[in-house]
């Protein structure tokens, strides 16, 4: 078997990923030793080389994952034929073999190590990155199984980052789609995982209420700490002057508290959705078919992401207009920021007459993608079949007997 390639593919991947020179040298040494000691037997050279590079990067505290290295390896080697066995799974297995043979501690990549990289790629504020790291630390304390339960570090990092973005009302700037694309995971992964992370800390509604990971709250606290450090009374000042100074300083503090109190109760709006649609969502939530804690949170999630994407790109089309029926409607609250975004679209898109119509369209499309309609076949008595045919012939509303049966069944079930 030929030596594991060290200077060609490995160098190009290291250059592409900006791996340090020390890590590259370590990887070359591991690959060379593996070849000399016969550890490469039964494994492709590319697999061993990629595994050696991954192990070396981890040892140096680098933040690249196995998926990053495998994908980059394929890109730089697109013109050549890689061994058919070269895959993410084969590289991970080879990495474990190398770590065991050379007695190297194979420390798993931590999501915290990836957050800064993804934040940099997305251009998020530094405070968002720091709050995400703190959030992950808190999750490890409260319910470590959420992080250590077999999920990929990249998926955990992306989901935690999105949760902090969500809590800081920055989903218009950094959508699930943006984060998923930057990290290389699916939006479904983020949508499912960030809910689990939030639940480990009491739920996203509670987190939003307490503003635990709000970057503005952190800034305010830092400013107050700074002010507190500079307000110690001068020992040479008389007690009367000190009392006067204290009276003067306490008044602004009271005013600040009053202003903060006003922001604790954000204004909200509401939309009217058909009861049948709300009932369907509620059933899907209760059966855990959709990852949401309530009807309101499901509406909030799917509408906010769709609206944010549309406002950022006029090329993205909105869903078909969903005209609500004359049946009973239910009022669903939405926060004021989301209401403003919806109204902005309704104001410039003549296709939608009301905010309820736009929200209903988005929600209905999401529900349809999750809970597909079912098709059933029934056998009816001859007299019933004859009566159905007569009704269809005498009423232009229905094209077939199936249309009439569907309406009768739907009205009967929803009317119960």
C-alpha cells in the first residue's frame, strides 16, 4: 500500500480551512506513523489522512468538525476519484482508531467552541456570541443530556445561537435559514433542537420574560455596575453634603426604574383564524407532531420566519391567499413587533386585505406541509348513491359526488 498522501490533499484542505502549521505537522506525523505501523490496513489513505487532520485540529483546540474536513476534502479533490469508502462515518471511525493506537485523548468538539466561528460568519454582535456560550453552560448545568445526548455539536451550536437571536428579537436579521446555511445543518434540526434547549431552561416564553440572555440587559447591568463604582462618598465631605448628594442621586434611579417597568409589558396585537385551523394545530401540538409548546408559539414561529424572509427579499413569494371561511374564528395574540412586520406586508401587497388573511395563509401552508390530507374509500347503499348523484346534478357547487361527501363529513365533524 502506498504512503498516506501528506503533502497534496492534506495541505490543500489545511490551507482551505486555515489550519495552523503546528496542527498540520502533527497530522502529517500521525498519518506517517499510521502507515508505518500498519494501522491503515483495510482503510483508504484519504480516510486515514482526514482522520489524522481531524484529530490534530481537536488537540490544538481548533473549531472545525469532522463534517467540515470531509466536505473540504471532497471539494479540493473534486477532480480525482476518492475511495468509495471515504465518508464522514469512515473518518470518524478512523479517528477513534488513531486516538486509541497512539494513546491520544480524543476530546469531542464542544458546541461552545463552534459558536464564535458561526457568529463571525453570520456577523452577529459579540454580545450574542457571549450570551450563547453562557446559555450552553447553563444547559449543561440544568440538563446536560440535551447537549450530550448524541446530537451533533454543530446542530447544538446553531440552535443555541438561534435561541439567543430569538430572545433578542433579531430574527429579522438572522433567520433560521441564514444560520442553517452558515452552519451546514437543516432548518428542521434548528427548529427541533432549539425548543429542547429552551425547555431545559424553563421554556422560551419564560426566558423572554426574564430577559436572562438579553444583550441590552447585560449592557444596562454593566453600566449600573460602572456607575456604582464611582459613587462612593468622599470621606472629607460633611454628612450634610453626603445626604444632599444621596438625595440627588436617588431621584434618577427611580426614574430609570419607572421606564424599565413600562418595557416589561410589551404591547400585543391579535389575528383572527378559523377555529378549525386552530383546533388542528392544537391537536398536532398535543400529539407532539409539531415541536411547539402551544398554538400561539407555533403561529409565532412559522409566521415570523416567513415574514422575515419576505421582507429581506422581495423575490421570495408569499403563500397562496387563504380566505377564511364564514365559520367561527378564534383570536390569536401576536406580539407588536410581529404585528408591525405583518402590517407592513399587507400595506404594500394588495393580494392580502387584512393581517389575519396573511397570517392565516402562512399558518395554513405550514399545517398542510405537516399534516397531509388523507384519502379514504367508502361504499354507500344504492339509495344513498342515487340521492348523492341527484344533488350533484342539481347543484353546480359540486363537480363530483366526492366533493359533496367531503363537505358533508367536514361540516358534521367540525360542527360537533
